């Protein structure tokens, strides 16, 4: 199948491109490099032995999208392209609403015109807000978002559901609710390299350890958790990439009695605190992490980890890689780009 990956030069997108190609599909990358770099395409080529097709442009540009869909016979879409930092979204909400919602609307509009069969959307566990239970099943009620970023994911899920159910063609869709992707490809050729100061924990941590950034700030150690720091479900990005292949192939094989739209958690089912993450990084990599404790950060929830039962039973996907592996791969990637 020809699969369009919007945001395919980014952290999760680049790993999914590799997984798609290794599964026998043809990935077609679309990216504008607003939060990624062309070097990721070189890394993908080193892993695969050849460069995948690539289009540089913006997902909100319908004319550009029409060109891509016309030139390539697209069977499925994985839509990653979005701004994704919780803290930044609190500071710049209009940019997040404009980009994240407009990009999905544009891609969906063109995809439905071109009779795309399968659409996988990059959603987030932030749609659960401050969850009322852990681990969180998909049946858990979506709570009021604690950040504009989380709210864009809720809105986009609703748009995807409504567009899928209203479409009288063969379109089927899945929203994958990610928990916290970390790590890098074991080759060290691709990993997480945001432009500017990283907003996510692991790339900032590895850059601080490498001496490229000031010490890491842990945002609060007075939460109602065993060690006072927030708890998250950290999943290896290679495992997450494989979940997209499972979702796509499930959609392509769908029968008339299967849901046309559905949602799945993608996580390990295990919660790890920020302090535990730092301690584990130091242990597996034999190097200290420079950090200090700061005030709580707006938009952060206390604890959030997945119940992955549904995706394990329906899509036959399960996280395989350990936290130790993810942190070793993340540091290996960082050392590789020094």
C-alpha cells in the first residue's frame, strides 16, 4: 500500500516510515520541517538503504495536498503533523488551534476526495485530562483538557469520527491515543531532535547530560505520588511505530461489521515517575543527570498511564521494549549526533 505520512520527518513519523517500509508498504513523506530537520531523511535512508519519496510543504495548503494526492495513489494516511508541546500550547493557544485543527481538516478533505481507505490519526492521552482512574481504558470519559494542545486532540478526534461516519465511501479511521514516546531507533540513525530548546523530557535530559543545555528542571516534587513527581507511561518509539502498522493493516482488512471509526490507547500499561525515569537513566547509562526541582508547570496532570487491553486484543499489538532499552537508545542517539 502507498501510505502518506504527514510529519514523516519528525520523531514518531520517521520511525513509522521505517516500520512501514520494513512491513512491505511504500511510505510517502510530507513535512514542512517546522519541528524537524532534513537530516532525519538521511537517517531513514541509512536504515532502509534507499530514500523514501518526500514532499516538502504544509498540511494546511490544500492546493499542495491536491498535488501530492494526484501524483501518488494514496491508499492510507497516517497524520502526525501537529504542534505538540503542552507548555508551549498554554503560552500560544491560537497557534495550536490554527495549525492542529486546520491541518487535519485539510488532509481529511483531500483524502476523502481521493477515496483513501484508511486514516490513522496521531492523538494523545492528554484527551483524558486529569483521569479519574489509572490505568486508563478507552471507555474512560474524556475530561476537560488541561492544555490547548490536549483540547486540539479532543476536537480533532471528533472531526475524524464525524467525517468518517459521514463519508459514503470506503474510508475507515483509527485515533491512536499515545502516552509518552521516548527512545530512538537502535541504529542511532534517527531519534528525537526538536528545533530549539526541547519541550519534551527526554531530549532535554539527554542534551543536559551532554552539556548542551542547562540542568534539567523537574517541574514539582510535591504531587500526591510515591516520590512527589508526576507519573507517566513511557513507551519506546519503535513499539509505537509498530502500533501504526497494526492499525493500518487492521483497517485495510476491515469487514462490514467492524467499526468504521475507533480509538485505541498505545502505552505499556505501567506508570513511571519522573524521578524513577532519571534514576533509571543514570543506572543503565552509568552517567549522572544534572537536574534541580522547580515549581509545578501549568497543564501537567498528576498521573496518567494506559490500559492497553483493547489494542492488545483487537490489533494484536503489545509493547515489547523495556524502559531500560528506551533510555539506552535515547542516549546512544544523543551521543551519535554530538
